[in-house]
C-alpha cells in the first residue's frame, strides 16, 4: 500500500473526529495509488460488458419486451409467445454474446452453426401448431427436431409438447445442448447424436417434425415417420432455388405441401461430424 495513514473505520467515534479531520489535510492532491481499486474497476467494467442491463435479475422483463416485439411482426399464438417469454435465451449463447441474446437475430454457436433468431423459432412453431393433430389435442405431441444446435428451440418445444426427440449431427454441439438443457432438467427432452436426415425411427411416428437446417429436398424418412394428421415444417430449396419455409401435412388423402416465406438457414448435411 502506498500510504502510511492509519486505517480509519467508519462511522468514526466522536473522539476521533477531530484527528480524522486533521489527517484529511495531509491527503496528497493526486489520487492515492490503490492497486485493488484498479482490479475492482476492471471487474466492474467486465461485468458491465458481459451482463447487459436487464439481463440477470430481471431477464424475464427483457424477454417480455422481446415478446412484445415478436407480436409486432405478426406472431399471435399465445402459447408460443408464452414459451418464448419463459425460456432464458441468454443461457444458450456464448458469454460474449449475452448482450445480444434478446435481439431478433441469429448468433454463432460455434462449428459454423447459428442459434436461430427468435422470430423464426416462434414462426415455425406457430406453423407447427396449426397441424391437424396439434389443433385437436392442443399439444405438439411427440416431436422430432432435426438440428438441436445449442438446444434453445428444443427448450421452447418441450413446453408445448409431450416429448421432444432432438437430433444433432455435430458431436460438440450435441454435448453443448446437453449441458445447456441439463440446467432446465426437462424430462420431456431426449437428445440424440445422429444424422437427422434419417429421422429417428425408434420413437416414430411423430405428430410434429421441425427441421432447423435447409436441405434440397424433404427427406423420405421424415415423411415416413410423420403420424397421420401430423405436420412437418422445414426450410427447403424451392423451384426458384431459394430456401423457403415448407409445411407438409400427412392427411388421409396423402401429403399436402404448402410453401411459405423465404428463409435463411444453415445447410442440412448428412453423416456425422
Ligand atoms: N434450432 C437450433 C438451430 C441450430 S442451426 C438452435 O436454435 O440452436 C442448425 C443445426 O442443424 C446445426 O447445429 C447443424 O449442425 C444441424 N444439422 C445440420 N444437418 C443435420 C443433420 N443431418 N442432422 C442433424 N443435425 C443437423
């Protein structure tokens, strides 16, 4: 320490007040060197960078504001919005990106992959809930998710379904999702390390199938594993070569395909990594 002054404990006893005042006249004009202060200051600065205002104690409030913004984009399904308001997205992104967790943007999660942006997660699940089986039961039932990534969408799906089977082909992402979702201790989630273009036969059929990576075609395994009355939502390359959100319903009369808006997903790849 740089000063020889005796440490003063506050509040001061009355009989020490005068000596304290005398001492204060000896305080040098330039600031005292206090090495710990610099460290403390650095820690405060780091925390400010990592924990944005609003994330932390009142992150529920930040999510409510995110949901208000989602409503402005036309999303209406209260059940989906409720799930979006409940799941802490900041726990699924890297620490350095936490301050962007509640912006409507996709973010890198490593291995060349991204966490989908909240509006597309909500949009796809809203479409999924419009399937015949989901409309009758009010639940997504058994869900197959292709492309777990960091597990954020998995956590949202779990709140709206009986069980989610989520397949990821990149081992470190599968591990990351396991870690992220372990904290939520959600018994409805089953993570699978595998090639999702093959679906996940052991737990088929699925009332709902949702795909988070863009392929050239809708995999045959998904159609085979879709339950009657079930619905699939996937980004697929359309005739004009653009990636488009596609909905496939399995009806008594066969499959009904409907194309929706243009989307931008990372590519669906086969095999394991
Ligand atoms: N819903 C995820 C999206 C992650 S990005 C999230 O919000 O985090 C898409 C993911 O699909 C990537 O993790 C990628 O590795 C995975 N993927 C691509 N092709 C796949 C395949 N054939 N089987 C399983 N996962 C696949």
